[in-house]
C-alpha cells in the first residue's frame, strides 16, 4: 500500500452534531442535528485558513437530513423532516418552496458546469427537450415517484414526474438524460426523455440478485458514478461496475470488508466510506492502496477536495501529486502498482505514458534481478521493452569491470541467462551490420573502447534508473556524423556488436570455457585489447591465436607463437597449422615465419608447403623453392619431389632443379673415384651415395620434361649410367653404347639399352642394333671379343638388324650355316612386314568396294516431277521451276532452298563440305542447262555462285531442267 491522500482537519470538535455537509468552490456547508446551518470558507493563500462566514441557528426546526449545492443556479437544497426547501447561496434565504415534495427522502443534482457540458456530448447527442443546459437539474424522490426540476436563477420549473414500481433507496443522476435508481428488487435505469424504466440485467439475472443471492440481511444498496457512462452498483459487501446496458464493465467484483455507505470515483481510484475508515482502492486491480483511520465518520462528499465528516469534525483529503505517488511506489519496490497507476492515468501524449511504463518496467526488471534472483524473467522483460544490450549487461557489474564494484560475482544461473540473451542479440546485430555493409557503409577508425565507456557508467546497483549510461566517447563519434543519421546508426550498431561479443566472451570464460575456441573461430566483433587480457589471464593461449586469426592479425599471432613457444604445447605444430591456413596472398608472411619452423623441425616445417598451396602458379612455386634452397637444399629437394611426383608439375625448370640438387648431393657424398663405379644392385646396407645415384638414375629414366643437353653439361666425370640415360634422350645412341662398352664394359647393359630404345618408326632409333654391331666388330678387331660372340649377337637380334647393311658390315669368311639363324629371323621379319602390307592393302580394297557400292546406290536414285508435285517450303506447285531435292526425298524450289540456307537451315548438317570450281565439276553436253543461264547454281539444296559451288564428298547430284520438254536428268 502507498499514500494517495493526506488528511487535513478543517473543523475539529464542533459543539454541534454534524448531520449533513456539502461543498461548492471554496465554501462548505454544514447541517446539524439541531437544525443549524454553518457556512465556512477555506483560504489557501497566503496561508491555509478556515473561516466561519455564517451561522444560522434555527435554520430548520428539525435536524437537517441532507444538503446539496446547485452551483450554476446558486441554490442550496435542504431536506429536513421530509420537507424540501431551496435557499439562495448568497444570504441563505428561502428561494422557492416545493409543495409537491413533501415526504421527500432522497435527491440528486446534476450541475451543468463547463466540464459536465463537455462530457455530456460523450453520453448523448439528444438531451431532453425540457432541460435547459444553463440550468442545474434536481431529482427528488417522493415515495414511489421521481420529481424532476430545472433549477435556474429565475426560479424553479418542473420537468416531469416519473412513477416507479417501488420506493427508491438510492438515486444517482448519471447524465442529463439518464437517472439510475436502486429499488428493493433491483437497479433500474430511467430515461429522462421518455420516462421509461428499465432494469439492469447482468449474466441473465437481476443485478440485485447477483450481488445479494442469499436471502437474509440486506444492506442499503449503493450507487456511484464511474466515469461518464458507467455506474458502480453494490449491495452488502459486493459491488461491480456496469454500463447502461447492464454489461459488467469490470470482470472482477469489488469485495469490501464492510459495505461502504458512500463511494466516490476519483480516477484512477475508488474512495469508499466505511465505519471509522476511508478506503482507497485501485479501480483496475480492486486492491486497497490506502486505508485512512477516521473515527466515527459517516458522511463523504465530493468537491474541489473530498470532505469527510464525523459527528463533530470534518477533514479534507488532499491528493498527492501522481508523480509523487509513482516515485513513492518505486521507492517501496512496488513496481507493478506503479505500472498499474501509470496505465490508469491520462498523460499529455501517448508517448509520455509509454515512456513512463517502460521506465517502471525496466526498474522492476532490475529489482527482481538483483533482489529476487529472477534472472530469466528480468532479462525477458528488458528484451520485451526493446532495451539496449547495455541495459542488460549493466545488471552484471562484475562483467563490465566497474572499479568501485564490491560484491560476489554473478551466479552461474544468471550468466546462463545472459549467455542466451547475448547469443540472440548477436544474430540481430549481425543482420543489421550486414544490411549497413550491403548499403556501402565502412567502419570508422575511431570507434570508442567499450571498457573505457563502461568505467564512466554509474553503478547500476546504486542508480538503477540509469537506463542509458553516459558514453562520452561514443557520443563524440556520433556528433561527427549528425548530418548522416544512417551512418550514426551504423556506428552505434558496431559499438553494440563489440560490446555484446566481448561480454559473451567473458560469459563463456566463466560458464563453459570449451565454447571459447568455437566462438573465436567464427567471425566475431570482440574488442581486441580487452579480449587479449582476458585470454591471457585465463591462460587460453590457443584461443588467443584464434582471436588473432579471426581478426586477420596474422603477424601478431605468429609473433606470439615464435616469441613465447614455452606457453604452447607444440609451438612448431601450431605455427605449421597456422601458416597452412593462410591464403596465397600472404605468401611473404608464410615464407618469413616458416624459417622458424624449418630450422627447428625440418620434417614438420616442410609440411607448410607440401600439404598446402597446391593450386598456385609457377612464379609462386619458384619463390617457395628459392626460399627453401636458401635454408637447405634437402628441403628444396623434398618440395621439388612433391611438385613433380605428387602434383605432376611438368615445368622443365623444376625438373632441372631437382636433378641439379641430386647432383649436388652426390658430389658432396662422393669420394675420389667413387663416381666411376656402376650402380650396384639394391641392398639394405647401401650407402647414401648409392641411394642418391639410384634416385637420380630412376628420375632420369622416368621424367621426360628435363633439358637433357643442359643436364649433360653439368654432369661430373663418371656417372656413366646416368650419362647414358641423358645421351639416349638426345638420340645419341652411338655415344651411349660407347659408354656401355668402353667405360662400363658391360655388354648386357648395352644389349638392354638397344632393346629399350629400338623403334622401327623412329629413324634415329631404328638402327640402334646396327650401331652396336659395328661397335662389337670394332672391338673384334681389337681382340676384345671373338667371332663367335659376333655370330651369337647377329643370331639373337637378326629381326632388328637390317639384312643388307649387316651383311656388308659382317666379317669376311662367315658361312651361311653360321648365319643361318640370323637369316631365318631376318627373313621372318621381312615376311611379316610383307604380310602386314598385304593385310592393309586388302582392307583398303574392301573399303573401296564399300564406297563404290554406296556410289552405285546414290547413282540409281531418280526424281520424277509432275504437275502434282508441291514445294514443301512454300506449298506451291513445282512446275517448270528450278528445284532442289533433299536427301530424304523432299522436293522444294531453288529459291526456297536458298531462303532456308539464308536463315541458317542446312539441308545436310551432318556432312562436311569441300569446294570445287565450276570447271572441275560440270561437264559440257549438247543439252544446255539452266546453270549456264543463271548466276546461281544449286547443289543438293545449297546455293553457290558459278565461280565456286559447295559440294559433298562422295556421290554428288545436280538437278537442272533441259531445254527440250519436261524431262529431268541427273548430273
């Protein structure tokens, strides 16, 4: 409960018994039990003072039962002992007697003040014709009648008399055309215009029965006006608000502890008078907001202020200002009551009302958050109010780093609520940022720091009304863009995004640190400096690297890894992984920092390049190769092997470079004379030199993209097998075979060399066996081999040797029997070649026969043109016109065929064309054809000039009309 009114005594300990009171303007009138009338005046300025203006002892012979003021007419209505008298307010003299009103027990007055006239239009557009708006209205209850009068300064005039079914117990003049009366059997509405009486029905039954369903004790019914078209009706302890149709305007009944004798509507309250108390209730909530203890009070009347009277004293109820009432409720943490009060009040504008409700709701959310630990409800209320994320974050002073904050940290439950809220806000702010960026906005360079801004906030615990804390830095930035409100909104969105993400990072660190890495690996707006401090304090070094990566601060991340490797479990692995994720555009950064990893762990560091950067151009690969070569030729070799063997790079430069690296390593491993030795067979205990030579030899054999002549010049003395491979690539077979015979002295290798490189189709390699034979013959002359070796060689490879040249080179004295095997293989090869030629010849003959058969088929075709033949294009008769015949037999005019060709319709799209001249194609004949008379000729549906026509390969046809008759012939 809270204070709505303050009580001020104005008459105290009066020696007379107060029976009735009423008030008008600054005066109030008292009727006593001995018939006296007292008139008092209340002065507010310069100081409060109550003055007795007049005292009429013996004003009435009997106790004054009721008093009423008609201010417009200047009359005072008095009922004493059933007699009604009307007096002048000026001198209290009797103004008008009313003889018909003898026995009156009740009366009601309607005063046409300016406010009443204003509200009258809201009730009825057709006031009673007998009522003058300048007059006050008087209703007297006399037995079972209502007597209606106009009260004017000139006198009293009767309006009408209305009969009722029973004696009224209460009368209320609700509007000029509407009177409500309470009878013993129910509540009735009386139409002043027609005099019709209608019972008010609610929920299918009489209001009287619904309010007092139990037969027994029945209190006097109560009526009170609520607004300008509603009435509060009550009996016993229950009352409801109804309209003139009997519809209950308020769903909840008002239950009184004791039925009030009088109820006044003082929006937004109902003021009820009960024994020893004045109750003030909210009309919306029906709850008691104030209870004023006044002993023995029995009368209450409205006026400029409400007057309450007991037998000897009178008090007035002074209403507190509504702003004071609201602040009083807020101070007492009664936020819901404050909100209800604001909703009941009228404000100059609807925006002012909403602003006050929002403020109270925000303070209520703050209260239930801090005092009642209703975290979820508090945040939900702020979210419904569209509050800034700053307002919600302000509920967590330990998260915003307030220097003067003392107290325990936020509870886990509260942090979980904040986590959900910030996550939803991230999505909203992200959408706004995207819209601004799509519109072409770019972030400013001087966006303020959130931590500095928060340190300027008032402490939320001591000043909960701070909805938008002062942020000087942000305000300064926004002022720079006052002429562009959209950009100012964009800046504010960026600021809130940074604030939300940074706070969310703090929440994750306190609630679930496993989410930190996931959060930082996605795009975020975390403030850098504060996030760095947080992650360092929580020893989240990997997450700090993720933060740098997300903000493209690669150099800062790489410096952290290389300068503080002791803080990481595997700094080299971290660096390798980080560099692998960088784009090709950051190649210089990759090259710069890869040296650190390559020097500490070459096998792991080389993965920077071998497991990434596959789809890069030649220049980039060359740049990487140069970098690795500067560190170590072994690293360069590994990378080149990756390019060539894994990525299938065919660039001669890389192939040459890899061979050069092999040769360099071989030279470094070689001892004096060791390069002259042949490559031994594979074994598990082979030396590094042998392994390198074997790798070089295999690469020279498999690769076809290196420059053999250039490599041959780099080849050191020795390495005979490698030299032979290079010579074979250059087709210098004689030199290679010389190496095998004279340097390596290995005839088997020479034979194998010839077997590998012999080719009948290659002129440079088809005589390789003959070259070897001549070398063997030269060696025979020197005594290096015997004649039997020569004969065996010729016998083994007779099919690969030219018969005549071999016989010319063979030593004299060899018999035919000795060369029998040689002749056999040689002649077999000749027969095989002849037989293959015969097969090819017969295949060509068969193809020729097939072509000839097609030729005969096409030559046998005929086309007969009669008078009935129609062109398939224009649907006109062919007649004697030049025509064309398509391969499917369709006949059309020559010009129609030309039109088809003009629009891109080719009659033979599947056949290639070749050009021949007219002289080559047409033969002269005694029959003069149309092509000699025209500049255009037709060839199977295609038109060309005379000088050159388009023809089809194979069978050709030309249609032309002979000069004699209608016969047609093929050309």
